[in-house]
């Protein structure tokens, strides 16, 4: 009787163990099939929406592409995106929700410096990997070793050094500064002033203007009266449009050899089409233009596919400024996850720090602060632009690369008044 009882109990235990193993296997399989969730807060409305929506489209294209290849670690990838409304006050709450309620596996920063800065303390406190999204020096003070920016600059010099080298090569000895009175613009302007001082350029005019400024005529007249050789402008999209229109109405005088530098917005299709021939002669920073020296593997195919999707989504149809670099965020995450077979933030960060990443915007290596070890901000000059023709910007020769030397596709036309014609 006791033997039979023991046999019966043994069979019960065996069945229970088998059942538990089956349940465990089922749970493991179920977990393996859960999507890898990546969270982002990005401007879909408000002042930054033009860039934010284009960047978001590019990220969604990467998600579609990686899922078509079978996903990552045998799991599909899912993007969870919330609208930060171009308001930095919303971003801490959005990322707390992504992390604590949605329980996302990875996060990507908002588009831009001002919306990203408020989440940096949270990211460092929780020791999280953060892929930056076209911000500027948000990690300069915090020194979080798990932050990696997608933008092709590192410090202020990487934005404006090439501009001043061009001005000096043209014989420039004096400079005027015009900058928006906001942190991002002022940081860049301060860096530009240091470069100008180092080069021995004399400042003959310096003006910061309130962000709500719409009339720049008095400032352009003051610049003209100061007779500088070089005019460096650090402006936001709406400001940039108003400044270009004022320059075309008033002129800056025959002394100016070089005008532009840090004008945000002149990279966006709607603004380029709106300003048309008024852009001619301006030398300005850019991240990508359709010149042969920037034809990295995969970028033309991406832009071709993006252009078709952009029309449907009613976002920037050219997509030169942000979208290729947003897609590159996905590519870098994909490479790090695939190589390490991990979603551990520390493991991924270590891989990103030590490896050269292959992307459609070229190879990327990271240095201090999680910025590019070798920056690649190009200075371009608008040439031969006509009015009301967006298609012209698909052609080479409309945005000629002047600097850096290894990407150069033409010589600068100066002085500025001559280049405008």
C-alpha cells in the first residue's frame, strides 16, 4: 500500500514538474515575442513640429525596415511616440510615462536642445542610455557617459570655424554679430565670437534680439552702417526668413564678403521654396546636401523612399536636415543590439563608445560628452536658385559645399552682393 502511494506521489510530482516546465517555456516564449519598445517624445505640433514630424517619419521608416528583416533579438520593434508640443515643460512628464507606465526598453531624446535639457538629470539619475536628437551641448556639464548625439557637431567651433576660415581667406578683417537672445543661439554666438577673436577679427557690430522679433530692418541698416567684412547670424527659422527678406530689401553694403553662418531654417524645404532666389550668395551651415562628396552608402535610397512618404505625411519633402540622421539613430541601436545581443543600457553604451557605427550619414565615432569625435558640419553657398521651384534642390550645384576641404565641391563666390546676383 505504501509503495503504491509513493509511486502515485512520484507520478504527481513528475506531472507537476512537466506542467511547470511547460508553463515556464510558454512564458519564456511569450516574453520573447513581446516587442522591443522604443520611446520618444517629439514635437508634432508647435514651433518645432516641422522638424519633429520629419524626424519621426524617418524613425518609423527604420522600424519598418528592421521589422522586415525579422526584428531584433527575434522580436519585433515598436515605436511609442508622444507629442511634446515643442514645449520643454512637457518632456519630463512624457519620459516618466514612457519609463514608468509604458515600460519601454529604450529611449530616444526629443528633437532639439531646449526640449532635451530637462530630461538629462532624469536620464543620468536612472543610469539610462539616451540617443540624442540634434541637440547642442546638453551633456557638456552633466557628463553622462550613456548619452550619444546623432548630430554632426560637437562644440561651437564645429558650427562656425569653417565659416570664419572662409571669411578670413576672402580677406575679411571685421565682423558683425546678430543672434537670437535664447540659450542655444547665444551659446553658438559665444563660440563664434571666441573664434573671431582668436583669428584677430575686429567686432564692429553686435546685437542680440528678443525671440519674438519680426522686424529686422533697423538691425540690417545698422550692420550696413558698420561696414563689416563678415556678418555672422545665429537665428531660428522664423527669424531667418525675416532677416533674409530684410537683407534683400535693404542690402548690407559692398563691404560684406560673407553673410550667414548659423541660420536655422534655411535647410527646410518650405523655407527654401518660399525664399527662392533671395537665398543666393548666403553661406550657411548644413548637415546634408545632394553633392557627390556626401553620397554615403544608403542615403540616396533612403531619401528617395522618404520623399514619397513625406508627401503623404505632409512633412518636409526634401528631408536633408533631420531625417537621415534620425534614421541613423535606429541604425546605431540596431548595430549595438545585434552585436551585443543585449538590451542592457550599460552594455549598449559601452559598445557605442568603443565602436565605429555605420550609418547612411557616414561612419560615426563618439568622443567626449557623447558627441561626434570628428564633427562634419558643412558650410554651403546657395547658387543659381530660382523662385518657386522645390525640385531644383534635388540637383547638385544649388548648395555648393565650401568647407570642410574633404567634402568641398566649389569655390566661394564673393563679395556677398555679387554672389546674390
